[in-house]
C-alpha cells in the first residue's frame, strides 16, 4: 500500500471513530422510562395478595416485578449520580473526598427512590 492510501485510511478511521455526544433529551427520556418501570413494578406488587402466593404458579409476575423494579431503581440511582458527577468533582478536595461525596449522593438518591 502506498503512503497516501494509508493516510487516507487512517483519516477515515479517525473520522469514523470520533466520539458522538448523545442527544440532550436522551437522559430525560431514559429517566422518565426508568421511573415509569419502577412505578409499574411497585403497582404490580401492591396489587398482589399474600393468599394468592401460596400457589407457585402465581410467583412469576411478582418475581418479574421485583427484578424489573430493582433494576430500574438501581439504574435511576446510577443515572442521577452520574449526572451530578461534575458538580461533585468541583466541590471535592481530593480523591477520597470525591469518593465519599459520590457514595453519599448515591445513598441519598436510593433513599429518595425507594420511599
């Protein structure tokens, strides 16, 4: 291969592999979707009666609701904690302080979601 072809190929690869920022509304849409999944899972679990749980055939829907609600809630905690990462980085004095602020923020968000 000639040097010109190599350079063109490298330039094409650089352009093809440049990072692309997600749309601005993606975060809001994702948060709305995760919140609705968590709410639907909670509603599903609230509608079940303990007497119906005696039959193992009735365990599928509540089990799916628990998994979906827990996953959506955890994803919401991660998403909201990540959204505030720049703010925490600016406020932190060192890496230990940043880690402590991040953990506290995640715990605060988890408490807020599961209330």
